C-alpha cells in the first residue's frame, strides 16, 4: 500500500479505483488490481 499526501493523481491510474473514507483516513481501493491500494497521510 502506498502512503501519499494527495490521492487525486493516483485515482486516475485505473478505472476501477474507488476512494473511501474509513476511520478518518482516505483510501483508494481496487478489487480487480490490488496493487493500486493507497492511503492518504
């Protein structure tokens, strides 16, 4: 999982990326290509 300050650029890397908020953190999850997982912070 990548940890980045801004996730906006990472969102466009794959069309199945989804941005979700969990416990005050922002994540990008991708069921089909898990290598695109990322967390903001």
